[in-house]
């Protein structure tokens, strides 16, 4: 039986500039591409999850690109260990190649798969693809990780300028695919899911957006963000292409946002406990109110604070929320309502199309004050002042909360001044406890 290499698509759902795919295709063996719908991940998702649809659409686009080579991506549903145990018996596999995934669950999964494959005499290779710098590539002089963004970004930029950016033209190497049109296919219902009704995200990325990003990004009514988050999450775009273009412009605000993404990724990599616990352990002493009725009103966009409600309604309807508004709704939950940041993080994890664990956890801990380089606990956004700064003409609010001036619109869930004082007292009591 002919030796083959398996390429395992994960968070890299494209054929262009795909590092691991490129190395697989440049090897000696024919390449069989696969994707595994991990049932351990899927079982935690709502049955109408637009992200599952996005993955299927991306895989469909890859299938179209591979069609002339009489190949498609083999789609499997189960645990990775169970699927690989079957594939080992089906083919004469010499190598399994994939791109790195840095989340805690992914690291454990890959360690398990590596052990399984090596026991069968199969090589397991992982390549860097979803970041420019990974793991220990950007660290302090003493080898310890950065915990503050500004010096990290400075070192990141310094290293980037010293390191020529390498691209991987995997799209021109597809003739190395194994002709195999009988690989299994799966659809939404096969996986136990239903159509979500949420539109798939379309991104915008050009020189004009990059140049104007600093001036326009804070105003939700302008809708001048790139919507790249979901595409970066699933790897339907190349981070190298984005960074290359962003770094070529004189305004580097957009580039800095891409560096923030890598900053949070390396924090989660070095400190995996932050997935569930505050980076600053003393913040675990905060006594949250965790009122379930107030949480439900926050989720539904019925707090009586129009900008908060607009953000939550946008999220619920579209799977997206403007970045500036994310900070406000997060701060409001943690500091006005004194609800544990983990409740908000979990809700965003369920709803956001662009959910990225490292960025989501990092930003939620930022607004709660308990993370690396976080906002000080005494910074409490005033929802009314935020409207004056970022939605002065009320355009964003009118779009998502058209009844905000009507009698049927709820009264504020809590008085701002009272909530601010309650928050300061609660935080001080926790942080001053010896």
C-alpha cells in the first residue's frame, strides 16, 4: 500500500499561504486532507451555531479548489483519538501534519494524538501558521513572558523588522494531493445542527480601512471595523498577508490590534489557568452578586442603558458586537452589576462568531481589572458619557434599540452613581483583605 501523508485542517481553513499544508504538499508522499468535527467541542454548542456553518462553508470552498485534483477534504465526526485510530488501519500513513493550536484543550489533544501516532510509528509534525510569533519567540531578556502589552509590542515589532516574513504558496502545490473522491462528506444535519439564520461574516481589509482605522474604529454607527475576527479564528485568511499589508502603511493602529491578538495568545499559552481563573489571584476574593435575573436582562439587552442594550442586541441578532461597545457591556456586567466576568465570557463564547478564547478571556479580565495589563479596578465606564463620546447622534442606539425613548423601554436596572460606589467598596474590601 502506498505511503501517504495526512494533512489535518483545524484553524487554517484555506489553501492559500497555509504553512502546514505547504510542507505536507512539498513532501515525498501524496497528501490526504482531513477535518475532524470534534464531538467533545460540538456537544457544548447551541444547535443553531453559525460557526459550524462557517466551518462547513470554508471546507466547501477548499473542496472546490481541490476539485481539479479529484480530491476533497475528508470530514469526520467523533473524537480525534477515535478517528485517528480508524484512519491508521485504513491507510499506510507515514506522517500526520497540521498547524499549531495554542489553547489548553488543543495542547492536551495534540499531545494525546502524538502519543497515539508515534506508538504506530507515524510522525506528527506541527507548524506555526495562525500567528507571526508563538510561544517563547517574544519574551523578556531573561526568558520570562511579557505581562504588559506595550513592551511586548515593542519587542514584537523589533523582531518583526529583523525577521523577513516568509509566505507559503500552498495553493500552487495541489498536484501533490492524493486523488480520492470517496472521502466522507458531512452536512449540518449530519452533525446534529440546524441553520442559525445568522449571516456569515464578510470582512473588509484594504489600505483605506487601515489608514482610517484610528479615526473611525471607536464609533459603532460608522461600522468601520474590518470584521476579520471570525476569519482569523478559523484561518480563512492568512495572518501573514494581513500583517504584511498593515505594516506597510504609515498608521500602525490596525497593526497594533493584530499584535494585541498575539499578546493575549501568548498569555494564555504561558498561563493556561487564566482560562478559568483571574491572572491576579487576589481578584478571586471579590464577592460577586451574581444576580441571575439581572444577568438575564443584560443578556437580552434590557438593562435600561441604551448603549449597553444596543450592543447586546447586536450580538444576539448578528453574532457580532462593535469593539468599543464590547468594553462597555463587559465593564457594565462586572462593575455595575457585580457579576463574575466568567459569566460574561461564557455568554460571549456562545454567541460571538469571532470567539477566540485568548482574546475573549484577556479582554474580559481586562474590563474586570483582574488580568494582565488590565484597566484599574476604579475605572468604571459611565454608560451615559460613553454615548456622548461614541454615539452622539444616537444612530447606533436607534438601529438596535428603536424604542429607547418610549414608555415601554425599561428603566435603568441600577443607578450609575450607586453602582459605582458599590463596586468600589466591593473591590476594595476584596483587595485589601490580607
